[in-house]
C-alpha cells in the first residue's frame, strides 16, 4: 500500500504531462466558399441566379424561408489559432441578382 501511495502522484503527473505535450501538431482548417474580389467584380445586377452560381459556386447556406438571400462564407483557422471569417451575402429579387454585401479577408490563405 505504501508503494501505491508513492507511485500515484508520479503516475498522475506523467499522464497530465502527456495531455499538454508542446510538440502536438495542429493543422490549418479551411471551410466554405473561397471567393476573391476578382470573382465578385464579375457580378452585375440583373444576372440570373444560375449565372451568379456559375461565378461564385454553390452557396454555403440557404434559408428555405427566404430564397431572396444566399450566404457564401469562408473560415480559416491557422494551426489552432484564431478563426478568421469572410462573408458574402447575395441578394435577389425573384431569380434576378440585385446586390451583395461583403466582408472579405485581407488575404486569402488558400490562394
């Protein structure tokens, strides 16, 4: 019993040290639609929904209750760091592109 009480703290510290090992590799995580300023410059009011999608791709999010808006989002997290997000919101009147709102990243890591 004496041996167990002496080894228990050592085993506990060894196990905890494995949880915070500084050499753990963390990957970059990218998700969503990567959209550049160049692609956005191709959009013109009056384009059809299919023309917009041929330029930007399929939107990341659709609202079934409001089909007049489509959301293109992109997130990037570098090696477990801060998550950076880019958003482009495309507005339609029926099936016709009217305007967009954009919040772009200064640099696109994937490009």
